[in-house]
């Protein structure tokens, strides 16, 4: 990923928090010599490996898993994004742009097919994604049903070898312009616009802008 220094996010804790918050990602590798992508939720073990480890599972019917162990894979996590109008800067010699946030994780997957570990992945996934529900569902089904379900999936672990973060939030503009953009995004409304505004405001509070 092209990451200008103004937009780079090197802090591991920040990158991990972003993955956890935007955990429905895109797994990309090659299948039969062509690029292949699968959209799926990931779990993150922050303590396994120097950069953490991603955990998940694929449908056995999905051909993606068959060549995963032979190559370097990429997991893409995307956050809020929004179009930025040059009128919001209230300045001359400016152009439109798009603010967005993304984290890329690279690593070599290891497949998981044994019953106990697969079941553990499903139980952990349910626990993570059900915990915000009013009445969290628990994976407590009859063994015969679980065996049938587990036979239809393949698990994986990806120890992250390289982790890149890019938060493009107008850091290449003066703080005054960044504030105007954040304010315009809040006035515009919408989940993505408000998400970008929130991240811009947090970035202004935490990191003095470098200017042009």
C-alpha cells in the first residue's frame, strides 16, 4: 500500500484497535495464478507473534483455502471514508480528495482442520460478535450438528509479518483547514462522514499537523 509519511500510522496498539473495530475484512491471495478475495470476519490475537495473529475460517466449498499455505496473503481492513470538497477548505489552489482509513496485514496462513481447534475458533467468534447483543447466543448445539457444521469449514491462522496503517485525514493541510473539513463532515452527517470527522478531531488532538 502506498503510504505517504503524513498518513502513516506506526503504532501497533492503534493498528490492533482498528482491526478489532473493523474486523470484517478482505483476505486476498492467489488461486490458480489469479487474484482471489474472500470477505470474512477475523479474530485478532494481539499477543501471538510480534505483530499479532489473525484467526478465521472459510467455507470448505470455497477454493480459496486450497492454496493459502503456499504463499503470502494480505488481509485488508477498511474504516470510515468520505469525499472531501475543496469548498470546505475556504482556500485557493485546492482540489477534491477522499479521506479514508485502512490497515493491511501480511502473513503466511496456516490451515486448521482438527475438530477441537475449529470448534474453539467458532466459540471465540460467537463470543466476540454476540457480546454486544441484549441476549448473547451461545454455541451449544448437539455434537452431531456440530460435527456436520465443522466438516464444512477450514480454519486458518496468519501470524502477521508486516502491518501497515494509512489514515488519510488531511494531515498534509494546516490544522485550520482540517478543522473546517471535520466540521463540514459533521454537518453533512452519515455514518462514514461522522466517523471520518471523529478520527480527524482525534488526530488533531493527539498529533500536531506537519503542514504542507
